[in-house]
């Protein structure tokens, strides 16, 4: 019976870790060390984490940034809330809550389905595309009419940018997307934007319900 219990425990620990992706860092050493969540997670020896925050081009109350983090270490998941004040350069408040492992694994699975881990900054911030139908020159009555291809472009002034920072054993990957719903309406063919929107919704829904 002792061996069966040990085997079940080992399988549980394996399945918990097996869900975690392998990420590739995309920021410099200095950028990583200027990350507020990274400093907190590093200090507390978390093995893996996803941090989410929003930056708006408009006015921000008290100049505070709210970081919501799902963090993992020692086979357990926790939800963290950090409130960082940009003026004082200090953390005003920290909250922690234990998260059910099964629920956390379900979120990781949802993110996997949307190729969240393979998204890149370049693929998420496309603001112009070639025309859907390329123009062709026409000859009418021996006259050549040259048609030019119009580049489709779109830009949001003072939009809202959504950020994810993914941490894994000292590596950090940042994903950001400005006004994704607006750009998706203009460029519906860009699947990576839809993947980001789906991932953002899955993460926010998870945080609000756990």
C-alpha cells in the first residue's frame, strides 16, 4: 500500500510539471531585472509564473500598476496580486491565495490550445498589411492603366496595451498587444491576434473565478 501511495504521488507530481511549457526568453538582462514581477518571483523562488497587467495611454489612478500573477513552485499554484506605485517605485500591496492544481492545469491547457507560448511580439503588433486582392494593370483602347496596390493600415491613438510576462527558472518572455480587439476587426485574417484575445480572456476568467 505504501508503494502504491508513493507511485500515485509521483504520477501526480509528474503530471503537474508535464503541463508546463518550455519558453524562450525575448528580453535583455537589464529589461528582465527592471521587471517588477520578476524581482518578486525571483525572491520567492518560483519556478514558473504568468504575470498579466494593463497599460492605458490615458490617465491612471494613483499612478499604480496592478499585476495579477499565477505562480508555481513546489508542486503548488498560487495567485498573487501586486500593486506597484510608479512614483515611489515601490510595491504598495501584495496578496496571495492558494489555487487548486486541477484548475491551474486546465488554464495551462487552454493556453496550449491557443498557441500562447509560441506567440511573438512581431506577430501581435501588425499595423499594416498588403491588399487582399493585388491590383492588375489594364489595357483599354491601347492605353495602359496602371493600378497601384493600396496598403491597408490602421493605428489606435492612446489605446490600451495588454501585457503578459512569462517566467521560467530565470528566463522571461514578454508578450504585449495594443487594442487587440480593434486590430482584429480591421485585420481579421491575423490568427495570432485572435489567439492573444482568446488567451487573455481565458486568463482573466480564470483569475476572476479562482
